[in-house]
């Protein structure tokens, strides 16, 4: 189940909550009852290094001409 971070536009209260994909986004701050917004951050997965592109898996080409 994904974890979402919410921030209150009014009081600045920040919290994380587990929600299913089918649940509606929260819209009211539990502290002050004002408007919330989802905070989007870095993805949980980042692909770094070699091996993630089509040209990384191709065999080395030789420059020899016969």
C-alpha cells in the first residue's frame, strides 16, 4: 500500500498516511481542518549506472574492416 505525504496549506502540519489507490485523497487537515495538499517527492526507485539503456547491453563493436 502506497504512503502519501500531505502538507496543510494553512498551519504547515505535515504527515504521512497509507492509502490504497482507490481511496480518495485527503482534503482536510486533521489539526486545523483547513485545506491539504499532497507533497510529491523523489520516486522510491532510481536507476543509476550502466545496464539500463539499450546500448549498454549491445556487444562491443570492432572497427576492423576486412
